[in-house]
């Protein structure tokens, strides 16, 4: 069939379909929609429409097939994941439905926070959000529980996916990923007197020298701290993808960056004494943060409150400061600052040269070894489940 002939036939079927809808002829609607689906097998929108009609008037199996076809043709459309998951749930395949809905929520987080709407899409949004929140909350409870469970941890909250209503203790502390309400909450923490703090501060001059010696050789591996692929708020527009705020990573996502690490033997040896926050006995993130002159990291919240962020200032131009929950402090070279970055915080470099700070995290001091292990199990279980998701065959 020629393109013109196919277009004319499609227009004819669409006109007949409109008439059938106007006359509430369900049987004719279904047959015309199936004809459209056969005529346009590579049209994602038509396959989605076919799936919706099959769901209402035909069979769940045929509806699912059409929706999955639509996903294969337009994998970035979250609506097709929403409808596919609903079909699976109606067919009694709830675990598969949750996986599909979760894949859709990667594309559109509103699947977890649906707006109120009184239509079929609204019904499906509520079903998806309810199932996803129940699933993730149960996953946390199961994975963090032990023979001697800690209520502090089993009662922790994944704010984006919890099935339990909650309130933050203060508007100034709003971790978006993981929240333990029972932890001591304050913006700044005094760690002076701890042996590892004194040791690291005493070596700060040597660490500055390592950084200065290596910077020229490692310029190419410095990355924008805020990558263009990240989903960020409007306050980060100016810095996202920019070399005005860069990171030189020693550890990233729990992995030692060997090309960089070889230049920093003193730094890495000093960090061996630190109770670094991480997963599987490896620090999650250790990096040199480089903020160029005239840059402002605008107010924002961190992801969780089960760790403290540690700054070891190395190169600090006059006027540079860090503000946490409205409390402003200036970096002093060689003097550690510890704060809870789940509180709103910002940083500024009004000076004439780059500001360099070594940044890493430690476990919150309120947490026992068993509680840290339980948190790691929860994060690991969640990561493994997310990695194993797939569309039904």
C-alpha cells in the first residue's frame, strides 16, 4: 500500500471510530481500533489507544500486548508504563506490575505522587502509587530487620516511596532519599578531640601539597560536580555541567579511582583512620571539591541524615563561607568542619582564587555498628531490586 493510500485508510478508520464513539457502539469501536492497530503497527500512540480500548472492551491479554508494543516503540513515554502495569495488576500479576510501574516512575516521578484527577488515568496513578509505596516500604522493613531489630532503623523512612505519612521535625531539615527521625538532629557537629580528626588536620599541609602537585596532571579527569544527566532543581541551573564547580574523585560510587589515587598516598593513608560512610566496607564518596572565584552554590538539601558531611579546607580565599540552617561559618585551612547536609545549606566563594576542600562522609555518631549494617542491607536490597527490573516477556 502506498503512503497516500495508507493515510487515506487511516483517516477513514479514524472518522468511523469517531462516529462509533458518538453512537456508543462499543463492539464497532473495538473492531475499528483493532483495524487501526493492524494498519499502523509502528505507531506508538495508536498502539497505546488500542491497549486502552482492549482493556475496556476486549481482553487484558490483548490490552497488555498493545501497551507493551507501545513501550517498545516509545520507551520514554511514562503513560504506557502506567497502563501496562494496571493491566498486569488486573491479571493478577502484581509483582510484574510493580516492576513496570517502577520503570515508569524513573521517567515520571509523579507516578509516586499523583495529582488528583477523576478519570481512568487518575485511577491508574493511584493504583501505581499505592502499590509502589507499599512495595518499597515492605522491602525496607524486611531487609533492615534482624534477630535484634532496631526500631530506629526499621522505622526509618524513604520519603519518596514511603507508605506511612510523616512530618519532618523542622522545615530546615528535609532529606529527600532516606530519613531516620530518631537521630540527634542539629546542623553542625563538633568532632574536635577525636584522634582521626587531629591526625587528618595535622596532615593537611601534606594533603595540600599532594593536590597542588597533582592538579596539573589530573585536570582532564576533573568533572563537573553536577552532571548534565542529573535531575536537579532550578537553583542549580548555572552550575549544572559547569567547570565552575568540579570534583576530583578519590572514591566515587564506592569505587576507588585508581588513576587519581596514585597521586595521593598521604591522603589515602590518613583516611584509613576515619570511620568513613560507605557500603560494603568501602567509602561511597571522597573527593576534592573545587569552587572557582565568584561562584555560589545556592541553598539546597542533602539526600539523607544517617551520615555527616566532613570538610577539610585546603585552599581558602578570603570571604569563603558555608552556611547550614542559617548558621554561617568560614572555612579555615586545616580545620575540619562537620555538618548534617540534610539541613538546608549553601556555599560561596567571593574571593579571587579557587577554593579547595577535601569532602567525605562519616556515619552519624548515634548509629551502632548493627544499625549501620541494617542501613546497608536496606540500601543493597533496594539497589538489587531496581537493577533486576524488567518488562514482562
